[in-house]
């Protein structure tokens, strides 16, 4: 079912591409204690240049379904996203239980994706889309002439116990954002990915981000945000290199999860060196922008996180939005130690 379009006027070390995909859901070591504040990862948002083109891609190629289509503007939204005069069309798409938000800044326009973006750059982020048939999924992408980011689907080797048998492939959307399709073998991944289904694409397992130092990122995502550690692994070898299209790729991968929603995978490139930092002047209307929408129980939780030096605030404070269309009333945008954006929300 497609919701009608609504116009809201406010009052007012290194990178990766496919590597990440393999580990998160598999490792089973116990999670360490952390402040259990976070309730859910509700959605993953990405800024696009032509939202109708992106809708056609995600729905026509990957079987996402439109859930909502709105346009927002006003002081609250400009200040929330740190983009003066912002007018934004936001389309929510759903695949299985998970949602993404395509957002196009109708004004002002941001900068395009750097044409030489690589998997180990620290503005890298992707979503891992689960398939129940890698060969059919790969054929679908080829039929639609989707831009590849891996040589071909890779099967992870048996020596890598946590990831053995996982099949993965990386590609790009029309704006150059990295995406991944992933198939888990029996016994790996969330049990829901193994339920009988006639759908080719099932949902989103996680979003992956490249970080400079896993321990620094854990101090933020685990100690400050309150996400639990769900697994970790170290991935390397020819399959990993072909998957990420990065020669000599060796990654430390750590998966974090909330009680609900997709996980967040930290990808630290132990080798090679050379991944570039995110531009310090990045803004939400730039086409390399992604953000993860994280839900908390109360605005007091947002205040506590925003007070931490690890959280680089984009919004000066949390904003009370003029409408509950998004399913939350209060929000604040900020960045992690590597510049990846998070939208913290509360009722």
C-alpha cells in the first residue's frame, strides 16, 4: 500500500565493501554489558540526486515497496539536518521487515558522490540485502545492467569458521552508493532468513560502515549509544579481495545490534593503508550522506548522548517536530568519530 504524498510545513582502519557482510550475524560470542538505552534501529536513510530514479531502481530491481512519500520544509527541519533553507522529499521503502528512507534535497542541492570513491574510504556505507538465491539475484542485477563493485559473487572459504559458505556480491545504485546482496548457508545468519519464501530479496540484515579504529567506535556505539556486540571476525584472502575489490584487504569486523532492526557493522581495514577520511564539511544534502535512525525511550536519553564529546552534533539540540508523520516526535542529528551520521529519535 502506498501512502499519499503529504506536504509538511514546520513552524517555523580502512574500508570495505563486501567484507562486512559476512560476519555480523554469524559470530556468537557473548555480548558485554552496556547501557541498554537503545530500543531499535528503525531505518537507514540515504541522500539521492533523483528520487524518482532511485525509487524505480530499488522497487524495480530489488523489490522494495513504497511505504510513504512526504515533503518537509521549515525551520525545524533546516536546523535538524544542518542545511539552511532545506526542502526535502523523503520516500520510505520497505523490504520484508526493514525500511530505508530515500531523501532528496529539492533545495539546496548538495555535492555529487566523489567519482573515485573506494570501499576503504571512511565515508563508505552500505546496506546488506538478503537473498534466498544468489545466482538468480545476480542474474537479475545483470539483466538490469547494474554497475558492479565486485568481480562476481564470492563464496567465503571454509577456514573462516564464522563466515564459511556465505555468498556475497557488491554493486552500486544510480548515485554510486555501494550495496550488497548476501546469502547465508544453513545454520548461519538470523533464522528468519531461512524461512520458506517465494520472494527473491528478503530484507536488510545490516548496514556497514568503514571506521579508522574499532575500539574508538565501540566506545561510541556500545558504551555511549548502548548497542550490544553481536559478533566479530577477521576476514582476509583472495575471496575478500575480490569481494571488496581492494587488493590485500584484511578487515576487522564487529557487529552491533539493538533489540530490533538491522545491525551496524564496523569495518576496520587492517590493510591496506590509504582509506580517506570523510570530508569535514560533509552535509546531509551531499550524495555520500547516509544516516541510521536510532530510537530511544525518552528525550533525556538524547540529551545524555548529545552531551558526550564523542557525538559531534549537527543539530544544536534535539528538535520537537511539528508533525508525527515519521512515528517520532523528537530528533537530533549527529556524527560518530569517523563522521557517519545518526538520527537519534524519541517519542
